[in-house]
C-alpha cells in the first residue's frame, strides 16, 4: 500500500512538473531598436518603419509601441545619451500613439517592422518613443528613446 501511494505521488509530481518550461522563466526579454534611434527627427505627414529585434530565453509574447509628447521634459529614456530639447510648452494637439502587436506563438526571436504614419496636423516638438516587450511568462522589458517631430 505504501509503495503504491508513493508511486502515485511520484507520478503526480512528474506529470505536473514537466512540460511547463515557461514556469521556470526568470529572465526578461531583450529589445534592440534599429529605428528610430535616440535623438532622431521624424517628419509630420510622413510614415516611417519601426524596426527592432526581440529575443527571449523561453518564448516571446507580445509588444506595445507608445509615442507621446515630452513637452514637460519628463523622462523614460533607457538610452544614456541626452538629446537637445526645446523649451517646455503646453500641448495644443499633441500626438498619442498606443498600439499592441502579437508575436507568433513559439518564437524565441522576432524581427518587428511596423509602418507608422505621423499625422500632419500634430504639435511639433519633443516626443518619447517607447517599446514594451512582454514574454509568454509575463516578464516585461522597456526600451525608450527621445525623438523630435519636425517643425
């Protein structure tokens, strides 16, 4: 009876501890932004292609791109280079972009390429370009750069 109970307990732990590799995932995913780079200028009324390489030790999940004004000089930058900034100002028609993107299941590496249109009628000036990458286990990495929207 004891041997049978012990066998059942061992079988139970074996079944429920295997096949769930993402439960052991203790690492954040990695982001390498190719475009835009820190301090780069984007043009109103034109499109650009966001480009980045994403990687994770187990499996990627999804990513988010957010663009918002930095007219008050707050900081999110994960880059060590300080960009020259315009004077602080009050937004009139600031651009806000916030979009989620799926990554195909089972991928440990993914190259993101997203066409983004910059509206022609937005406030020019300093903006933040932020990418949040989440892996399948829920770990999140942030990469943020400062960009300028042309005058």
